[in-house]
C-alpha cells in the first residue's frame, strides 16, 4: 500500500471517530440516556412483600456496618496471606 492510501485511511478513521465521540458527548449532555420513569415504574410494579424485604435488608446492612469494623480488622489479620 502506498503512503497516500495509509494517510487517507488514518485521516478518515480519525474523522469518523471524532464524529462518534461528538455524538456521544451530545447524547450524554442532552439526556438521551436518562430514564426518568425507571424508578416510578419500579415502585408501581413492586408489591408490599418486596418493599418489606428491601427494608429488612437495609436494616441488616446498617447493623452489620455498625458492628463490622472491629470484626473486619480481626478477620483481616487472621486470614492474611502475602501475594504470590
């Protein structure tokens, strides 16, 4: 392949890549990827049992995070293995 063809291919691919990047930035800025009804639909289709399970799980997570720092340090030192 001659040098002029390689230069032409590189310039065209750079131009197309720049157009793609500009299109992606434009789409993100204008909110094309935003899903405003996602959370509304999720709540609409959940039943009471799922919501109660979510509340119980968040309470368990909070309790675990409160008591975890001391236990985590103990476990980290007990199970320490040097990298290979």
